[in-house]
C-alpha cells in the first residue's frame, strides 16, 4: 500500500519548494503568540484554552492541512508531472495512500507538534497540551484524506477547502449544531475534549461520535480519491 | 504483420466538439508515424492508446487489452508525453532511477544506466533537470520511458526542441528500437521527420484518418495532387497560350492580376516555366505557389479518399 519511491518524490516536491515556508507561518504565529501572552499574562487561566483551542484548531490545523493536503498530489496534476508517476504499474490506491500518509505526517509536523510545543510553553496547561496534540494528530489524518481527495476531484481544491474551513467549520459549525457532523475541526476537538474536558474548547461531539465519523470520512475520502485517480484523464484540446 | 495496437471506430468528443471521429487503425511492430497538423487529434489518439483518456465510442486495445483504467499495461508500454513538465528538482539519473523503482525492476542500477546510455544522456545525468535544455528534457523523458525495456513506445511530438544532432540521434535510436521488433508510434506535424523515420504512417486531419499505410504511396499521392500558381509576366496572355499546350497544365485562367495556372506535375512545371518564358521572350515577374500549407496537403488527401 505504501510506496517509498512515491513518498520520496512527494516529500522532495513538497518540502523542496518555497511553499514549505508557508507551512511554517501559522505554527510560528501560534508559538510567538503563546510566548507573548505568557510574558504579559503569566497567571491567566483562560487564554491557553482560547489560543491553543480556538486559534490552533480553527486556523493553524485546517490551513496547514489545506496547503499540504492539496499540494501533495494536486500540484503534480496541475503541472502535468503526475503523468510520469501514473504511467507506471503502481496501483492507484498505493499512490493515493502514500500521498495521504506524507500529507498527514507533514501536517502533524507543522500543526500538531507546534500545538504541543505551544501547549507546553503555556502556564498550567500540561494535560491540555497533550489533549490538543492528540486531537491535532487525529485532525491531521482526517484533513489530509479530505484535502487529497479534493485535489483529485477538482482543480479548485484550495478555494473549496478555504470555503469549507471558513464558512462550514468556522461559521456554521459554531452556529448550527448539525453542521458539526461534517466538521473535521469538531472531530478533533471531540477527541481532545475527551482527554481533557474543557468547556471553552466547545466540542459539540462525543469521543465515540468523533472517532467513528473521523474513520468514516478518512476511509471514504481515500476510496473516492482512488476511484477518481483510476480514471485520471489528461485534459485534452478539442481538434 | 500482426497488430499490437488496434482502434475500431474510435471517437472522442468534448461536449459538442469532436476531437477524434470514427478512427479505425492498426499499428504493428516497427516505427509508425502519426502525422497531421496541430489540432488534428494526434495527442488525443496517443492519450487514448496510453490509457489517459477513455474513448467516447468504439473499442481500443493495446496488446489485446483495454488500456483504460489498466495500470498493468505500463509494464509493456512506455510513454513520452509532449508536455515538458518533469520532476525538475531531481537529477536526470534520479528521475530515471525513480521510474525504474516504480516499475519494480530487479536490477535498477543496470536498467537506469542502460536507458541513460541509450539516450546519450550520460554526461548530463548528474545535473538537475531544471538546468536542462528542452531537447535534453525530451531525451531524459525518453530514457525514463525506456527504462523497463517496453515492447511498445508512444511518443508525442518527440523531436520538439531538439537540435539537429539530437534529432538525428533520436531518429537513429527509434529506428533501432523499431528494427528490434518493438512497436514505436510517434506523432509529428513535420512531414520530413515522418518521412525519414517511418515506413508506415497514419495521417490525421481534423480528427479523421485521412490516409494510412506505406509512406511512399502516400507521399506519391501528396506530390501528384494539383498545384496552383499565380503568375505575373510581361505578357500574360501570350504566356497563357504557351502553357495551355503543355501536358502538365490542367487549367489556365487570366485574372485581373495576372495568370492562375493549375498543374498536375509540380516538378515538371517548375523546371519548364523558366525555359518557356526565356524561349518566348517573356519576362517572368512573379511566380507564387498558393496554399502550400500542410493543412492543404492533408485536405487534398481527405478529398481524394472520398472520391
């Protein structure tokens, strides 16, 4: 299922470009913000939940996942180099799974690990940091599957992903309870909240619901991406 | 000759636009050229054969199997796409080696070296592809497509961007591969490339197969078509009278700007026109062949097929 050559090509194509600097921007903002607040409000109790929970799960995690997830395969499809990979007998399921695995690990590195570091830097938040890290790891996996799928389905994956993150998750997910059923951020919060229950994290889903829906969405997205990639067609010019 | 690639009544359309219209062709071992002007549907045909496009209608098989949604076909098929995008961050050697690994070859190092040597890229193999010229990129793509020693090789406009020396080397390589019994199908819009390399051609125009078969027969058909010249001279009326009696003249018409002559023998007409005007004391001021584009040649082939 996992193809090391595909992983090597993906990793070099993704990390080797200047876009890698873009991955690090949200993470750097989170850590710097945490340091500033720790210096200015060392005794405050509320801000670690708000900064790590709200900013971490609403901005850092989805945006990092979006840039990485849509890039690992979508960039190759856009520039045409994917044809060199697809004109080989490698199973399409292996291509999708490997791209997904690389995207998930990179998202963990650039979103979940900074979340853990910021959590450990914040005062009195050791258990909260662990809970948010676990939630962010789960979120990295689910988001990676969703955004890899989006990049195979459409050339406008980044725009659609932004709409999903900002409108569906950012707005509807907080206003309409039912929208959380299809919100990766709420799956992640649900998992984090089960480890460290916290009212301000605003998890609207239970652990079992979050885990079950997270698995269904991940597997479903990977199956759909594989089926779509199996029927990959070069965009032709009419005669 | 048994065929390796078979298309039967294959059509491909995009919305209301027909890119390939009811093509039936067979391609066997050896080098076959797919000739036609830009936009004729050559790339669409190659994309369908290589499994990167589904026919809208008809059946298409490669080595007896459908190539659509069948990645196993790439064990016996190599593809050199026209688009210039490769993994530019890799060196040429890394690119070919990665392709060998994706093919799960048993001896990756030996296969990589062999493919690089075949394409004369050994000297540049250690450099990043981003530093390559267009011709070098073409050759490294060919090396990657050859790394698993495929029975079938498809190349979309392979000579684009190559300098004359690289072009000759690539032609020799493809000729050698064809002589070994492999099936080589390449597209080109340049008649001379196809003429030099392939004994068999498939001529496409506007999505249709205009001619198919031995190159020499099709070339004869091309050169024997009527040619039209516009002429201006010191005495158009007398020149018209002189030309009317010649066997290679089909028709002569006096126009407001001079003469328009239709001839069935391009070579004889070009040889004789200067001699005739000199012998009759007529000064030739202008001699213009009209509509000598490849499109007009192909258009003639289509109309002659219909008759």
